[in-house]
C-alpha cells in the first residue's frame, strides 16, 4: 500500500523536472509571457553582459526572475543562470563572464520564478552587434588638431570607428562628423569649439553600438594675428617717411645748390656789345671813337696841307 504513493510522488517529480528542462530549452518564445517585455542586452568589457527588461503591472511586486543564456540550438543554461530581483517596473541583470565567443548567435531567456505554467521570454541575436566599447581616452588639443587614444581594455576587435561632435561656442550649432583616424583637423582656429568623441568597434557586420561621448574638450580660438596688420602699417609708415625725407632734402638742396644767376637775360645789350664785360666799351662806342679819330685825322691832314 505504501508503494503506490511513493511511485506517484516519483512520477510527479519526474514530470516537473522534464517540464523545467523544456522551459529552459525553448527558443523564439518572446511573446509567451505577458509580464516581461522589452529585453535589450548590451555586451561590454569583452565578456560582460548587462540585460534589462520591463515588467507589466500584472506582475507580483516581490517577483524574482531567472536569466539563462547560451549558444542558440544548445541547452541555454549550459553557460550560466543568473537570479535577478525585481526593481519595481524594471529589472537589470549583470553577467561578469558570459563564457562564449561574441560572434556566435546566442539565446537569452527570462523566466519569472513561481509561474510554473508560463513560458520564458527568449531572444536570439549576435552579441558582437550589441557590444559597447568604453569612450576614447586622452582627448587633447594639439596645435591645429584634436587627437585621442582608442578605448582602453580588451575588445572583440582592435579596429574602431569614431565620431566627433563639434559645437560652435558662439552660435551653439552642433554637427557630428565620422572620423576614421584618431584625430580631427581644426579648419578654423578663429572660432571656439566644444568637442566630444565616441567610438564603436569594427565588427565587419552591418551594425554596432556607439560608446558614450567623452567629456567635452574646449578648443579655444586663437588670438587675433596682428602681425600682418603691423607689417602693413610699418611698410606704409616707411614709405611715407621716405617720401617726406626725399621732399625735405630736395627742398634743402634747392636752397643750398641754387644755380649762379645769369645776367644775360637781364642785360642783353651788355652781352651783345661787350660780351658781358662791364669794363669794355661797347662796339658802338668803339665805332664812334674810331669814326671820331678818323675825322680828327682827316681834319689834321687838311690843316697841315693848308699851311703848306
């Protein structure tokens, strides 16, 4: 008589165990339970995983949840099972070491404990597509460039893409540029900018998650360059000074080096008759004197002849 209840108890326990195994191996059951929805998972720091999900108002306030994960097609609790407590309407679970290659397709299932007749909430995806790196480090301004170092730590890929967020400090206009290398050339140093940088791994797939933005770095505007203006002013001042000195010297030279006055224009007759010699009699005077001498000579000859 005691054998029947014992066999019955064993059968019940075996059935419960088989049901539990079936619950942890179901795939594509994302709509099998109403109290769990919106299940995103982010991978970071190489092998760590953080999953969050929302719960409906119908869920018990003291409900507990179990997160099971593994490679798709295999027993999902082969790699790990985490028990998570209710965070009111949002639950977060952290897994320190997922133990599988992030390029494999994995399955994650959430089971509400104490609900024996509900199916787990499961999703399937490739972890590397949801891998979030830490922000770039050591962002500094060097001459006409903003440079930085790649994210620290170990990651599934050593290749990164970068984006830089530039905010004009005067207009507060923000733009985002894709950058391949770990630097950004500052095109206009006359303006001041606020600069942030973020990164994502090159997983050679269609999608990956950007890191958080770095702290803002201020690119100060260069002080106005008055050197060219000073040079122009100096050149103009030099030319003006040269012209002024030239004009002054010419005026002084004109006074110091005046030409000898030429009286020829004022005393034309003098130069015509005496060749400019005041002491010489004019040619007309000479002619008159000569004519007078001749007359006197003729007159003297006549007197002599008349006396004889």
